[in-house]
C-alpha cells in the first residue's frame, strides 16, 4: 500500500493507495478538488465540511445519473439494501464505508464549526 500526498481545496492530505492505483486516485482527487472549489467559489457556502458534503452529493448524483442513463438502474431502484453502484469495470471500486471513514479521519482534527 502506497501513500500519496494530495491537495484538495488548498489543504494537504496523505491518502493510502493500493499499488497501481495512483492514477485513479489522482483523477478522483482532481475531480473532488474541482467540485469543492466550484462550490466554494460560488460564494454561498464557506464551511469546508459543508462544501465537502455538497461536493459528495453532487458527485454521487452525477454517478447515479450516469448509471441510470446507461440502463444499469432506475433511480427508484437505488436503495441502501440494493446497491446498484457496483463497478462496471475492474478499474473502479466504490467502498463508501471506507470513504466515509477516511473523510471522518481527515476532518477529525479540524474545527467543525460552520460559518
């Protein structure tokens, strides 16, 4: 397992990355950074935690919309008990619980007060 130092919205993070997964993780970081910076630059939301939640929702919405348009699932089929976001290629894996733990760990040392 490698470690990559990345920057998201101007803040550095050290993330664990499986060997050979650097390009995918780097692309994911760029996408998250772009989404968070877009929300921040719109000027209505200031708190980093809220920006992160909105970015996560926007990205999840886009992913679900993409999967729906590809005929993988109808929006009504998307429930907690029936995940439809299984990867369509072996290059993409989504482990939501792991992502939530990483976000919680990264935000754990920060002040969670909103502005």
